[in-house]
């Protein structure tokens, strides 16, 4: 899972610290499970962009989150 998170952080050019939600099962997307991921800090000029990161036993892909995934209502934990 860590490799997939790092891939998204690098590709989206996110600045640390990074926050993730709990791993949840999904019936849509390229994997069976996903987490929500975002930058922990934001400024007035830069909105929080939240990403859905999909996994099976390995990283399957990511995209900017959609309403269906409910990332805005999740609790987040910082990762180092």
C-alpha cells in the first residue's frame, strides 16, 4: 500500500504532510479496496484536493475522488 501512496503523492505533486483515511471496500474502481488521500495543510489559494487510491493486493490506480466515495466525511490520519 505504501508504494501506491507514494506513487500518487509524486504524480499529483503533493506537499507533505499527507493524510489518509481508513482502508475501505469498494464495488467500483480498479481495485477492491481504497483509501482517501490528501495534503494535511492547505492555503486559501490552494484547495484540498482529495484522491481515491485503489488496491487489491497491490496498487491498482488513483483518481481525484468523487462524491460516491465519501472522502469529505472521512477521518484522516497523518502519515510520515
